C-alpha cells in the first residue's frame, strides 16, 4: 500500500472561507483535534498576514508535537522570515513558499516575466532552505499553467532545496483526467521529482476537488491538501473526510492508505462546525446527519438483514455516536464520564464538573438524554469556560398587539448587570437590552440561524449569530438550550464575549 500524507489547511485556507474566522483559543483547540485525527501536516496560517496570524501560528507550533507545522509565505524574504519565526520552535517545522506560474497570473497579478518567476523561485526557495530543512513549493494556478514552463519551475525549486512540490488546482478548473495527466507529465519531465513528495491542492468550484485529488493519487501524488468539512475560499477545498474514507473504503482500487484515525473524523467535523457556526449539510458525505440514515422501507429492510446491503461504511469507523446508553436526571457523574469516554471525549476534572452541572440542568428539562445531547454539551463547554459575561436570567414578554419586552440579568466578573428593553420581537428586545447594559449600541446583528441539534419535542436548539462591529469585524456566537429564546440570548452573549476577548488582545 502506498502511504498518502494528509496536509490539513483548515486553519489557513479553510479559515479564509467567509464567516469561518477563529480566535486563538479556537485555533489551538482545532489544531489539537487535528493531531488526534492523525494528520501529517497542519498548515497553521499565513504568518505575515497580521500580528494575530503570526501569534496563532507560533502558538499552534508549540501546542502540537506529532504533525509537521507549516506556515505559508510568498516568494519574498519578509514573508519567509515571518513564517520561519512563527514555526521555528515546532518539533517539525515547514516553510510553505508559493508563487503563481500561469500566464494570466504572471501578467495581471504579478506583472512578472517567466524568467523573473524562475529566478524568484530559485532565490527564495534557496533562502527558505537555508533556514529550514523542510520546504514545500507551490506553483499557484498550476493546473492552468503551461506544462513545460511548470516543469521548469519545479526543477528550479528542487535544485534550490524544496522537499515537497505542490500542484494546486487553485480555481477548481480542472477535471479528474486533466489532473491525472498533469501529474503523469510532471513525473516524466521534472528532473529530481522522484526524490520529493508530490502534493495536490484542489479547489471545489466545479464540485470535483475530491475526484481530482483521488486521480492525482492514482497518477503518483503522495500528499493531498484538504480541509475538514471541505471549507475554504469560494466553494471550498477537497474534503479531508471524503478523501480519507474513499482511500479506506476502496483501498482495493487505489492501493493507498493514510495515517488518519477515522474514528476521530465525526468529532473533528462537529468541532469545526461548532467553532465556525457553519452547520453540516444533512446530505454531506461521511459526516452529514443523513449519511447513515435510512427512511425507505426497502432500504430499512435490507439494512436490518445485513447493513452492507446499503451501507459501504460502518458508522462507528468514522466516529458517529450510536446513542445506545440512555441517561437521565438520576444518572451520576460516573455514568456520564463512561458515556463520554465511549464517545472518545476525555475531559479534565474541572471540565467534567461544569459539563455535569449543565447535564443535570438539561436532564431536568428532558426525560432521556441522548448521545447527541451529550455531544452538544461537550462541544459548547467552551462558551462557559471562556465567558467574561454570563447570562444569569431573562424574562421575555411577547405577543400580538402588545409591546415585546425583555429583562436580562448578566454577571460580568463580580458585577451583576441588568437592563430591560422594548423591541420588534423577543430577540430584538433581548439583544437591545444586552447592548445597552454593555454600552455596545453600535453592534449589528449580521445573521441569525436556529437548528435542532437533537430530535423530539424537547429537542435542544442551537442558535448561531454573527455580530458585526462598526469597523467591519465579525464574530460568531453559538448558544444551546431546549428553550430557543434562551439559546438565542446565549449565542448573542457568546458572540459578545468573543468580541471582548479579541479587543483585549
């Protein structure tokens, strides 16, 4: 079996997806989960982009030990210096240098000639290699580049010290056959390519990112660049979970395998969704709510007789919880901990105390607590631990033909705050009360959504809000409760806390 390296760029390319920005603590939590998932490389960010990006790359480099930690850099000394400074303390550092090679990019974006591009690649890859022993070179827009010129670019990169060559389909333009042919061409025409890793980075503009990546593996690629849930710029990137499970399920065809711990896939997917506030579509392959669901009577009959009649994967292999243990208000801490361990969640004693307290509160509202309920409590524990403002109580008066009023009481540190406001609806009134008591009248609600996390009349509702500041910054807040108004208020407070945390840094 050929071993395929998984290069995860969720924290760099994925975070560039509109509405998917993460704060420092969220990035570190996601990086640690990626380490549990077993990715080979974590692209932690673009260090030169901002002081906060540099700080987050450096923090991730210190937080993980098993994966390679990479930082992206343009072909300039300033970028490369910033990238190296951010990753140099990592146990396995990598500098990822890129430069566009397609005619359209060279003419209109770079305003450079082919010879200037070749010279820049040689000089800057050599400079990066003088700092770090692991250098990846990406030819941006490779799939639309002249193949002969592209081969010269990669030869220069290898001669200058590159250890990985990345072949990006930057705008998602190529088809699977074209990507297969391109990798084959490069293997035949690039001197020294047998001594380096061949990587591919496919975007999903035409919905073919995963198919393109898999064809590149068949052609000889040894590394795939992808993201959890396929997030990324525009239509996103190749989905990590789909690539990993395609290779596992059809290893007879691809004759390749990864080091991914597939039982961590579902947890990684849910964590990212919770952090970004972007829900997973029900029909999403591998991790969607319907991926292992059967409604058709014919399908149900077949699955009951033999699951393999309609399921080509075992749900447990991707970490989908089975929800077999029923927990309720009489359940103790040991039963809850056992359930969490069976789902793969290891909590500290402090985390366990807080999750158990929230579990008891929920158990008073619901007869039976499912695995999905517990998972939601664990994923939302961050909201309580990082809170600078905490919702204490609320009273909402709403109806047709009467003023919609909301009374909110919160704790901020040792201070109890309270306010009341009138709005066009219960949530508008609640958000106005919060803004007024905190002196944040300029904050705007950019978007709001509500989803049922679990089933039944007493289902937990997850609210997601996006708050926008006057200077254009946006913050995602999430809240959880069986009361949808409460979950909405908690989401708003969570977003405010993130905004305050960012302001303090």
